[in-house]
């Protein structure tokens, strides 16, 4: 007869398969499904979600967990049991009526938010937002927290993250980043990005995107690249079947190119998870912050580096033809690295992006603690944008209504984006250190050794460590803003003709 752990593992694998099924339904909905399928698809998705919730919270699960040892010397068993306990506790603590009310309110709120954004009318969204915030506070109370209710909400995306710790990190980041952004913005030399707006046929972009995905190491035998309105990466088969998407703009090819490099980074992580632990926590990603570190690393630290294009620019010129003819490597390199304060987060460059996230993090933290009232959000948003990014939204559509997250009830998600940038820089610095001096041109074999480093230090550990433990194990130090600040200072000051930094 199988022991408690073996039975638990079988249950976890079933939950993992339900996750894969859910991902496949979502991928299909965003890439293939005909419009009339939306009603029945919602039913199917809800059915899968209910099955998953039932398995996570079942009495059998509780009994199995109580029979598994509290501490286990074997790291695989310890990881799987710890994570099963965490998700069971979380799910079991939230009353079923609250789960349902949150789901119903959020699905309703998405439509109302979209309408309010279109009409640029925060007041139309405010009552719904107030309701969602109240439900999220109840959810935080139900889950429980030691210090701040926001901790309980972040735990869904970044297990183990604490509001106090992230506040400290982000305070250090803003203190060093704001002066750099001001200096770049005021520099006399400003890069010219107009060459990126040349017409570029979709077919040529598709060829370039596929080629760059292969160069970075994406395995097309274990993945696909398709088109969707909002680009994403989704694992539908535990790393053996990873779907990424992009969208093409014939008058701005970098959107697809860097979008694909970003999603390839996510996909490389999924493809690098240990197949021996398929469908279990040990074979799953660590946290959203760590996931984002992988996408940012390949998109920015590699994909926007001069060393990468020193070898790949001739390939891009050949594949894009007229769109890049007569363009020099240096002109291309500075065009893809424009830093400019802007209003919309998803269009922000890698330097100012973090300031957009700090604005959202500080607002969310105060919204959830009750310190910031819903009606005061637009003014608070605009004041923080002015203070940090140095630019003031003219209306709520380009201010506090721009992101979908709050309408989905996804409070606590935003910080993971900036954590991803910080982790990416620290991992990249450690990998470069381990491989000797940094190079002026990255060959495909250099890219393979970088990927091997990520596979060994990050990917194959699955959920064995919490994000900050993983960072310490991989780089020898806990997360700090130093590597990121070193990276942006070293890269951007010369591009803008500024003196080297005192960082
Ligand atoms: Zn991402």
C-alpha cells in the first residue's frame, strides 16, 4: 500500500494536471476560440477551477498532510509537502462564499473598468473598486498575516514576501533611480529612435522573432509561438509544451521582437524545470518575481545589450531587409535603449519602469491598510507619478485607470515586476562573474553557458527555495538594488554622454 507521501504526491500531480488543463483552455481562448465559444468556455473554466479548489481543500488532503512529517531531510519531499500545506491552508482559510463573491465581483468589475477607462471616468469604476478592496481585505484577514494585510495578498504571487522588506528595497531603489532618470532626461545627447518606425512587413518580423527565439535557446519541439492581443507565456505541459504569443505592428517592429524575447525568457524557465518532478511543486516555478527575472534577463540584459547585437545585428539586417538598411549597429543599439519618463507602464523603458511599479506598490499598500480612500486614488496617483517619474497624467485613463490588475482583484501582483528587474540584474552579474570577464560580443555558445547557469542555479530548483533564499543560494547574497543600479549606470550614462556615476 502506498504511504501518505506517495498518495499526497498523486493528489498534487492531479492538481498539476488541472492547472495544465486550465492553461490550455486559456491559451485556446486567447489564440483560437471563435467568439461564440465564450459562454461555454467560462462554464468549462469554472468547472476546472472548482475541481482544483475541491482537491486542494478536501478532507483527504488535510488528513494526508497531517500524516506527512513536519520536517523531512529529503529536499524534494520537504518541498512538496511544504507547498501542499501552504496552498491547502490558504484555500481552506478562505470561506467558499468569499471565493465566489470575489470571482463574481471581479468578472463584473473587468467590464465596468474597461468602460470607465474608455470614458475616462474614474467615478464610474470607484464603487466597484471599493467593493473589491473590501473583499480583498476580508480575504487577507481570512488568510491571516503577522504584520500587514498586504503580506497575505502578495503571498499568492510571491510566497514569503513581506511588505516591510519590499518597502525597504523600493525606498533604496527610488532614492538612487530618480536622480539617474532626471540626469538622463536632462542630458544634451538624446538617442534617436525614429529608425524603429520604418515600415516592416509582418512576415519579415515573424522570421526574425523565430530566429531570435532559437538563438536564445527556445525549444520549438517543446513550444509554440502564436499571435494574441496581449502577449503571454503559458506552460500547458509542465515544461514539455510551452506556448508563447506576440502581436505584430508593421510600423514598430520592436514591439514584437522584444515582446518575443521577453516571453522566450519566461518559456526558457518553464522548459528548464526538472521533468522528473513534472506536475508537482518541485517541478514548478518559484515565484512570479523569479519568473519575471528570467523574462527581463533575456529581453533586457541580453536582448538590449550591444554585445548581443554585435553578433546578431547582421542577422536582423538580412531578415528585415529595407527596414534596417543603412543603419549602423551603434544607431540601432541606442535606438532600442531610449529612456524617457512616460505615463503608461507597459510602454515604459527598463529604467523608468521600476518607478511605475513603486507608485503602484505604495498606493496598494495604503489602500489595503485603509490609509488611502478610494475617492482619493486619482489625486494620490498623479502626485506620486509627478514625484517619482516626473510627469503628470492629464486624465485617469492615462493615470490610475490604465492597468487591468485592480479590476481583477490582483492586489499584490505589481511588486513582482520590479523584483524581477532586480533579480535579473543580480543573477546576470553573478553568472558573468562565474564565467569570467564580460564580453564585447555574445556568441551562441556564450548564450548557452548563460542559459546553463540559469538552468543549474534557478530553473531546476523548482519551488525548493523561497525567492530570497534562491537568490542567496545562486548569487551568494540576498536581493539588493546594487546590481541593478550598477547595470543601468554603466549602460546608460555613456549612451547619454554623461560622466561615469558615483552610483
Ligand atoms: Zn513577464
